[in-house]
C-alpha cells in the first residue's frame, strides 16, 4: 500500500471513530495526538492535511465530553 492510500485509510478510520465516540471510549489525548502526528508526517495531499486539522479541532471537544461522567 502506498503512503497516500495508507493516509486515506487511516483518516477514514479516525474520522469514523471520532464521530462515534462516547463516554465508553476513553483514550488519552496523547494517543490521538500521536496518531495524527504520524499521519501528518506521511501526508502529502492538501486534502489529507486539511482533514487532519479538522480532526485535531474536533478532539478537544470529544476529550472533554468523554471525561464527563
């Protein structure tokens, strides 16, 4: 699998995960930051970089709502 296809697959996967997160799913912020950092290093397509930035913006909201019990 070439790097562009890998980034696309990972982004689709992370976008699905983030959109379906609930209080039952609690990963530390460092986990998400590491996943997105790895993708940022591989991404060469402008669309991928924009999607990574959108995910980064969604994560703080997901993190704070996931911590509410």
